[in-house]
C-alpha cells in the first residue's frame, strides 16, 4: 500500500472538501474552497494531505503567524480512524513548522469535542487555560 504525505495540489479541492464534510470539520459558516485558497495564498500557511492508493485520507491546514504555529482542519477519513493517520498528519504539520523555526504550535478544539481533545492531549498538547476571543472585522474574501 502506497502512502504519501505531501502538500496540497490544485486538483485536490474536491477530494479535500469531501473529506472535511465526511469528517465533520467544515462548519456551515465557513466556505471550505475559500478557506483552502486563503491558506495557500502565501508561504506562511499550507495544507498537507496524506494520500493512500490515490485517495486523500487525512489533512491538516498549518501555518505560522509570525509568533506561533497553528493547525486547523485536522481530519481523517471516518473509515480509516485509529490507524495512525491522525498522528502522522499532526507530526507532518509539526515538521513543517519546525523547518520554519517555529517552536510552539497551538490549536482550537470546540468544548463539545471531548474525544478530539483527548487525542491531542495524547500527542502532548496541553490546555493553556486561555479563552479565544473573536471579532469579525471585514467581509470574507479569497
Ligand atoms: C481526531 C482524529 C484526527 C484522530 O485521527 P486517528 O487517525 O483516528 O488517530 P490516530 O490513529 O493517529 O491516533 C493517534 C494516537 O492518539 C490516540 N487517540 C486517538 N483518538 C483518541 C482519543 N479520542 N482519546 C485518546 N487518545 C486517542 C491513539 O490511540 C493513538 O495513540 P498511539 O499513537 O500512542 O498508539 C480523527 O478521529 C478525526 O478526524 N476526527 C474528526 C475530525 C476532528 O474532530 N478533527 C479535529 C478538529 S479540532
């Protein structure tokens, strides 16, 4: 079985959006195609995928903001959970950040997503005891 970790390519949009919908990581108020284009617009962020037998089976959106690394859209094909793909894509994101000199990575988990929180804690992520405040400051573009 051929498994490759690689950067997102132009032809991946439909497969990645389908995976995000199946995995439940795409929120109704976010346009996934726009989010993909926005993450790929400059070298500070990208999307990494795991491709297995010509199918995209895991993703992570990863980037740095000049201070910290961030990951979003961590998703594994629901048919292929508990096989190490989640760990593999997170480690790929950490390597991507380390290669750019970033030494801390953080992420957001919805309070109701307890299982995923435990997955991240198992990988070494710790609660920073902070809250996330957000404000919409413009129209979504991209
Ligand atoms: C969370 C998710 C990415 C995990 O992917 P996965 O491929 O099933 O995870 P892995 O098989 O790579 O597990 C890696 C390790 O975490 C552990 N783990 C997995 N789920 C766990 C959980 N809910 N609680 C504790 N540990 C967990 C595994 O036992 C494994 O341990 P090991 O490597 O020491 O043997 C996957 O379930 C998913 O796509 N969930 C839906 C989308 C989602 O919620 N994304 C995150 C949005 S914030």
